[in-house]
């Protein structure tokens, strides 16, 4: 079984300088070195680097994925395997991470797209009333503001952006390679305590196609049936996010540091035995595929000897139906569930809160209503464009928006303890 | 803090059903259970007046009686109005609900009442009135007034009330975002552990109740029926002239198709962002099947086709708003003698 030492180097400030180095929470970044790593791929013409810090009067638009820098300093495989190395099993040895730093992609796509392949804005708001719901607002973000190069399609360009960002993430984390970490945590589920219930985590991710996908060991998951991962594989970046749907996306830095994984590891050996992670794809096209996926997920949980399942999911609508079917299949297989849902209900929370449910979903935790509204104050710095995609509104001034248009709002609301309650 | 207490003839000690026609009247200070209310309120608030009305009169002649009761209440210049509690008394419950609504809307003063959860007035007023749950009868008076007094003082101090479950009032059909300590994942795990231990647990998200939509019976004779094309697919003329939104559509639109045999590629776009629309851009008739409908009309398999198609965008639609758009569209279709709709969902 896998054992991972995760050494965390917290980043509180970052600045540009002659040499990339980490010292006491301060990261200095060599702009030219990062730039060279990005533009070595001709599909990217240029990159401008910017830094934003928590509390800045700054708003970032046209954000794609965000990555917390990780690098493997000892042990087999690498971090972000399938991208930064061969798709070999990760999750053991020693990994260094720049905790609280994000390599954030900011770009427009080279070609027009419509329908589900159109880009949807997810706004990173660094201060003011929106910051509470915006992921990234409590992090130091290195923005790669990119210009497309010789990519022949949006999918090609997206691939170039992802690979470049993961190269940069590895490069930055390497600055800590020979340093003594302020904090090392050891993650293992090898020791199982007799008498405690076995609990699996159902991690349903969205993979629908280009612009809305998740990568497992370097390959997108739309053809996948549910599969089993060791939680340490997630900590090492076995899953990479490529879902750019408004606020209901999970950026890579949340796949590598997910509130469900944290909750389960905290309770492991005390209240539960953490039995593993079942990664399922959400957003199947039809009832047949939905049922097939739910049945396989539940069967894997049975085979792992699970008594219970913590269930969380990414995105909404269609994928919510997949999620409910998994909850149902688990309950019918005799595995108790506790599941997280984000809610709808309209701007005042007076409408129906769930788009679908099964009668077996009797233990739901709320991560809040995502169509309640918030008014963002004007900002001094706007990065990524001048107008909001889709809405077309001028982006620097006051904006009145539903929470779900803030970056990765659903996962962040889960993490920060947002909960809808009856009034 | 000035409190006015509203009650019926029975609790005011005037009489039972035989006195249910008691006219609205006003008395200084407390009456009947008002003394207990005063005790619960302590020194911070004073029950300055009591307004009384017979339940029968209030129910039978509400439109005349309610304004008179409101006038009497207003004369005392209250900071907070307490009505009842009404327990399981149906007419009294309705009177308390109406008094509270009028006080809040017309006098702009906070009001509170209490009643048994199954009282018919709860369904009528729960979304508009602050109510504490009570026992079925006056045996539960002390508990009811304790809860009412505590909340009345908060209202009088203009304090914001917390969630229903925390403050002890009946939910008013509104779910607000709050901040708690643990992540939702950690709380879901807590719920799971309680279940695994066989302990009592309470879901944070009660399952909604949907209005079931039953499929209608097949059209008996389509050959004489006028058919309309309706869709939530977000297919709109190029340039989206009606500014239909890509999520949470705020309206619906209709577009003329009278002179068209089919929808031509390039003339239309899809603003819905929840599905892969490339097939529809290639052939818009796959969302609004004008080509097939014209063919059916030519062959006489349908009577005729309406000259407009109706469209909204279902992506992240707010259920109550979508229901309203459907009603509006249906009303127009009816006015145009449409007997069947081809509804293309995505």
C-alpha cells in the first residue's frame, strides 16, 4: 500500500526576481525561466506573468484551470503523472508542495465556439463581498496570461495550456527540493483499525468533452467507467481538471487537496477506516450509461468492503442525476451514504433546491445555494479581458451576479462551510 | 419596547362560540394570557394594549374587520405585535395570520404569532408570517409564550433572526446561505457516521416535493389539429436579437417562420450552453423541426402549423420561472387555436 510524505512549503507572498527561490513563506519567481517553459510549445505564442495576493483589489476573468505546484523529490513515478512523466502509479515516496500558491491559466481560445464548447466565465475575486465565494481568493496566484500560437483547434490549444502550466508547477515546486520543510504529513491507509467502519469516497467528476473534462493519469475520462484510486494518488495529481464551466468546476488544486479527502484522512483510524476512492465520471448522455456507471460504482464499493460512502460531485444538472443514481445504487447495495449537494432555489432561496433526487438520499449536507446573488464592488486591477464572456458586461465595475459565476464556487463553498438553512 | 397583543373573544374571557361575533375592541394593558406574556417579556417590553375580535366575525367579514383591527392596533403605536397563540384553532389561526401580515405590510412593524404545526392557517401564512410551533391546545400556553416572547424581544431590538431550526420558529420557505465551522464534506461524513452508529440524524437538505407532470393523452385526430413548435433548446436567430440568456433565462421569445420551409444553416445559433450544439448548428431543424412539420402538414397528417415558434433556454432554469413561461406560452397557443405542441427538449 502507498505511503506518501507530503512536505508543505506555505507561500504567503510571491514576487518576481532574478532566481526562483523559496524562503520563509516568500517565493521569488524567475519570470524568464517560467516564460521559456511556456513558450517552448509553439501552440502558445506568448505569456505575460502577473501576481495577485489575497486582499488585492483585483478581479481575474477568462480563468481556466489552477494548479498547486507539486514535485516528486523521492520515490517512484512523478507528480501529475501522465503529463509530467509516464502514467505510473503515484502516491508514495515524498512530494513537495507550494501550499497556497496557484499557477492559474488566463486566456481566450483562438477559435469561436458555441453551445457546451463555449467558454464560461468563472470570476476570481480577490477581495470584497465576492471573495468569500470565489475560489483562489485566499491564495497567492501566479497568472499565466496566455496568447494562442499555432494551435489548429481549441482542443489543441487547451492541451498546450495544460501541459505548459503543469511544467511550470513542477518547476516552481522544485525550488524547495533541498530545503527543510516547515511541515511534513504522512498519508497512508495501510493500517486498518478493527471495529471501525470502512468508508469509501465517491468522487464524481465531470467529463463531457472538450472544455468540460477531467484527466486521469493524463487522459480525459469521458470513456471511463468508475475506477478505484488510492487517496494518495489524488494528493500527487493523478486527477487534473479541465472543466471550465462557470463556478461548478473543480480546479486541479482542489483535486489534489479536496475537502472530502481531508475529512476522511482526519477521521481515519479514529472513527473510520478510509477504504479508498472511487472516481466516477458524471454527465452521461443517457439513462443506460447512467445506470451502468452507478451500478459499477456501487459494486466497487462492495468489493472494497465498504460500510459507508462519502459522496461528492462536481457540476450540476445532468451530472446531478448521475450522482443521485450512485447514491441510490449504494444504498440498495447496503452501503450507507452521506452526500454533499449544492443547492439551487433561485435568488431568494424560495424555489425548489434540487433538480433531481432519489428517495434514498436521506443524509445530505448542504454546501449552500449557488444561485443566490452577490454584488461585487469595482476593482483597481482587472486581468484577463475587459468584458465578461457570455454576459458581455464591462467587467471592472460593480457586478451583480449569482454565486455560481464565481470561480469554483461550489467546491469552495463546501470547503469553507457554507450551508443553506431554512429561515 | 411597546407590545400590542391581539387575541380572540375566547382567550379574552368574553365567551365561546356564542360570542364569536364580538366586534373589534381595544383595552389598555394585558388581558387573559397577556399577563403571562408580560411576565415572559420581563422589564424590557410592555404590553401596552390588547386588541380583541370575535373569530366568527373576523372570518365571515374579514375585509371589513381586518382594517378595523389594524386601526386599533396602530393606535397603541407598538414596536412589535404579538397575535395569539392560536394553537389548533382554525379560524383563530387564520385571523392571527392575517393580522400579522397586515401589521408587517401596512404598518411596517414586526409581528409574531404561534400555532400548532398542522393548523390549516400554517399552510396559508407560513411563507409570510413569523410563527412558533405550539401544542394543539392552551395546555401549551407557557411554552408557546416563552418562545414568542424571546423572539418578540429580538424583533423589537431589530436583531436579525437566525435559522428557523436555531431560533425555534416555523420555516418560512426560504433557504439562506449561512456559515458554519465544518466543510460540507466533513458534515456529510458526520451524517454518515451517525447512520453507521444507528444514531439519530437529520439531513440538511429535505427532499423537495415536485408537482408531478403527467403525460397528456395522445391527440385523438391530429389531421385536424393546429400544431406549434416549442423548445427550451435556446435556438435563436443569428445575433440573438431577443437577448435570450445562456443560463437562468429571464424570458421566452417567439419567432416568425411563416415564409420558411425549413430553418437554414447559418441563420440560427444556440445560446444554451449545456449541451453540444454542433449538430444543431449544422441543421437547426433538429431542434425546431420545421422541415418535418411542413412535410406532415403537406401530407395531411397534421391539420396545420402555427406561424411562429416559441423558445426559451432551459439551462439552469429557475423552476417557478420556467413554470410561468410555460403558462404564458400555453395561453398564447390556446388563443391561436393550437391543439398540440411538438416540444423539443435538450
